[in-house]
């Protein structure tokens, strides 16, 4: 029971009668071992993120995967590929798995973080006229079915304007 993942997936694993492990591999230097749990794994260019909703998982890191870390519900780990470094924090796990319900839940999320998500998910590049815009935060929930609604909601919530040209979106202050 082993999968190789590129992208993002939500797993709901049940125990087997013989307690066989389930393993998710995202790179030669990172994998997740689990027996029965619910969690999200997002393999991106620079890092892999694991967020645990229920149960317990073991993250195996490093070239030889000799460094391990046990996650508890609500834990998030960001593992930086090739650097073998990681950041561990406590989060609302539902925020990171809301995409499976076609929603994007934001909680004090910066425009920079939203831009990274739009780039990785939709191939949209966010550009800003003023770099201070990147640190603005927004909270709420928006549907992921329509990128225009998402961008318009972001503009209203952050008091900015957006101009979409193909796969690029230029964000600028509402009142220059």
C-alpha cells in the first residue's frame, strides 16, 4: 500500500485486518507512513505540506529518511526539499482540506500566500504594483469553482482592484 504523489490529495485511510502500513511518497527525501487517519498532502515545487485531520502519521525526512516526526491532529509540517528543513505548527486542519468541498477557507491568509496557491493550482501569476499589498491578510470562505468570483472577493475584502490579462492578474491599491 504505497502511492507516489505529485500535486495535492486528501487521504482517508482505514485500518486493515493485518495492520498493513500505507505510505505516501512525494520525493526521494520525504514520505508519510500511516495506519488509519485523515490527512492532506500537498507536493509543490519548493516544499511538501502535510496537515493531519485525524489519527496519527509519521513523516520521514532526509536523503536516507532517517529523521522522523510524528504528527498529531491539527499539526502542519512544511518540508523544504533539498534543504531537509521543516516547519511545524498547529493549524485548523479543515482550512487545508476545504478544497475537496470546492471551497477555499482563508484565515489571516496573506495575498502572497493566496498568490502562491493561485499559481500552483490554476497557473495564474499574481503581480502587484506595491509590494506592501503582499502582506495584506484576508479571512473568509470563497467557492473555488469560479476564479473570477475568487478574485473579485479578494479585491473587495482587501480593498484592492484586480486586472486580469490571460494568466496574469495585476493587483493595485483601490485608491492610489
